[in-house]
C-alpha cells in the first residue's frame, strides 16, 4: 500500500477506459441537447413543426435514457469488480 492510499484510502472508482469515456460524453451531450431542446421548444417547433419537435425531443430523450442506463450499469459493475480486485490484492500483500 502506498502512502497516498494510507492517507486517503482506496480510490472508489476504477480507471476510465476509452469506451466508458466516449459513453460518458454521449450521455452528457445527449442530456445537454435535451435540455437545450426543451428550453428552445418554440424555435424547434417553428423549424420542424409541432410533431417534428416532439419527435426530436423524443429521440433525444431516448438517446439520453439509453446511454445513461448503459453507462451507469457498466460503471457500477466495473467499479465493483475493481474494488474487489483491489481488496484481494491488499489482503494478499498483507499475509
């Protein structure tokens, strides 16, 4: 165990992979685009019509919901596995 872990404890998050970073950016971007679409609903409706605006917001909501669900599901599993591995390594080094 290094000095930083002795002071602060075990980090609670696994290192981020390239896939998880991209998935996080997709989720944040789609959630942000959904917020902007909701705030600018009058402009979106003027450009695409009421039905088109509803369809655009529905697609944005679905993308945000799916990418967010996938991101958090995988993130929790990766972090849990990483913490278990870290604890197993620590127990193996102490004995």
